[in-house]
């Protein structure tokens, strides 16, 4: 079976048609599936790292702002 979806996402070709139909009808299942992908896991880890870095920078700026008051 070759559909536009499988042409764009060949990794889905190993799944049964019933799973793909369920995937199309359930946003929750799509989200759960996406978060199993290594690329998404890497992006989530990067977001977490950048968030932590941002929090660290903000906490370093707090004493500077307090001294200006």
C-alpha cells in the first residue's frame, strides 16, 4: 500500500492499517506516538536543557536588578 502519508513518512509502513486509521482519528494517540520518536525525544531534551539554562541566567540577573533598585 502506497499512500501520500506513507510516501512522506516511510517509517509508518511497518504498522498495520488499523493502527494508522486509529492514529488519524485520535490526537492523543498521535501525541503519544510522536513522543516515542527519537527525533522528538531529542528535541524535548533540548527544550529542557534550554529552559534550565534560561532559568540559571535569570537567577544570575536577579542580584544585578536588585542592586539597581
